[in-house]
């Protein structure tokens, strides 16, 4: 298994970019410590100082995180929320309105990032001499496409307009979601309602909360799929008492895993052994 020449941290990043069809590294992903010839790596959704020490104990050649783990990826993370504007426009929200809805979240995120000790985890990797990178948006984009395909494929077999329950069933055809302990939830709306037009909001930094969902409802979207949502945001949406709007939540780690598992398979195909932890 580990007989290949290994991959550099840049080559590992390039594998993810190619899968997502991206030309450049997005703002929420970064190589913190460069490395060459990585034949055995540890990957987890969240990597901090303890996990880097564990990696050293396990004797791996490098570590891959999914979520931003510091440095520029943490400081610039809010910029990828701009992807929410693109997804909203695709779903029929006027561009100007979409920008106005997302801009406050980006501004808040940039201000919040000022508080972060962005150097903490990367400094541990640096001192350990442990090659370290995180790949966030590209893998979520891959996952988003799988979720949309699953919904389209399942809906085509129905011979009638899908209900919200059908969207839940469609998402549950994805093994990562079907096998997850979290399950799929419908915090806003009802299972027996028509799903209407469906928008999957994944691969956009994080969920769009109340304001994005409200704008989508205004544009005639019947069902929004978030991978997670704060309970307060769901409460605010429920309080609108919208007859034709539903929110489906597919589970954070389960949904992150969709893209991650395809990425791990690509690394293994290149004879890089991947030790899975923290959600994998
Ligand atoms: Fe993710
Ligand atoms: Fe995530």
C-alpha cells in the first residue's frame, strides 16, 4: 500500500482542486507546512495541536485537516461566504439582493477573525516539522454535487412531484448520510409538503442561516438543504410561518464526509495511505 513515491503537500492540494474543478486554492484552504514524498498521512475534520502530536506518535509523514486550522485560511475564511451569493443567484435570488444578504456575514466574519490566534496550530506543525495542510471548500463542492445528483436521480424515479420526505429519502441514498448517527432532520416545514424547487447549500463556507434561507424562500425556493443550522436560526425561520418553505438539515460531519471520502479514495489510488480520525 505505501510503496508509492508519495505526494507533496502541493500535489495533495492539487488532487482536491482538480476534483472540484478549481483553478486556485480557495481562501479557506492552505498549506501551512510544506512537505515532499508523503506516503502515509493522517486526516481529520478538525486538527489542532493535540492531533499533530498524535500524528507524530503514529509516525505519519503529514497531516490533512478539513476545516481551516489557522493562518491565512482562518483569517480569509469569511471571503468564501461570497460563494453563497453565487449559489443564491443560481437559485433565482437577484444578484444585488444576494450580495446585500451575505455582505454583513462576511464583514462580521472578518471582524471576528481579528480575535483568532491564527498562528497557534500552524506553529505546532512547524516546530514538529510536520507537513500540514487543510482542504475545505473543494471537498465540500464535490459533496454538494453528489447531494444534488442524489436528489435529481431519486426524484426522476418517482413519477410525481417530490415531497419533503422524498428529499430526505433521496439524501439518505448517500451512504455517508444513511449510515450517520445524526440522521436527516426537517427543523422548518413538514415531511408531507411538496418539496418545490430545491437548493442545496453546501460548499459555501458554512450555512447561510436565517437571512439566506429567507431570501431563497422569497425567490420561490421550496426546500433548502443545509448541512447544519443554529437552532435560533431555525426558530426565526419557523416564526415566519411560510406555507411553502422547508428546511432540511443533512448533518454536518456526515455531509462533510461525502467529499472527504472521495478525496481519500483519490489519495489511496495514488498509493498514499490515509489514517482516518476526527470524523472520518
Ligand atoms: Fe465541509
Ligand atoms: Fe464542516
